[in-house]
C-alpha cells in the first residue's frame, strides 16, 4: 500500500495546475499526445532521483529502474509503486497497446510494453513532458500541498 494520497486534485487545484502547463505539456498530458522521439529532456538523464508526474507531483519512477531501450523515449522497467500508475486499454491509431496514466490525476504518461528487461519484462515508455525530476535527497514536489509522504526527500 502506498504512503501517498492518491485522491485526485480538486477542480480548483486541477485548474491551477493546468494553467502552468506549456502547450506541448497540455497536448501530451491532457490530450494523450506523444512527443517526438529522441528529443525529450529526460531521455539521457543519468542523475539519481525520482521522476514525478509533471501535473500533480506523484512519484512515478526511480532512476534506478531507468534503462536505454533505444526507442527515443525515457524507459523504465518498473514504477515506484504499481498503485501510482494506471493502465488503460488503448486501441487508437489501429494499434492495441496499454496506455499508462498517473493514478492520481489521470494525466497521460505513455505506454507499457511486454518487451522490457528483467526483473519485470516490462518497458514503460514515457514522454519527457509528462515528467518532472527530483534529484536524490531533494524534497519531492508537493503542488497539492498534502504534506506527509509528499514532503519527504526523493529516495
């Protein structure tokens, strides 16, 4: 069970969070878009820390689970906590795949595929614009001002 509050943002909080997004971030996070490959700011990030949801700040993936999939998007073999990432059947564009979304705010993150490395065999392929990064030891973002686990340093 996660230590984080997974209840969604209030309408007022969501409106305020969306107001701070760029056009590209809105297109990907809110309209299920995809950023171009090999251009995302986190593709080559090698720092230790935690990747969080760009919109609501929920911790999603640790740098220790990141790997180079060769696809052009940041890829991870497992989330911080399975409860933090929702899975949705996606049959858009004539493909059948599994979309992954933030479990708290339901923002689009990317897709998960069954061709990743051990120990999970999964490749969570994410859009950099869906993410924020907190270096190890720094305080996690708490845009919803919930305190508790939200205010702890990134592991």
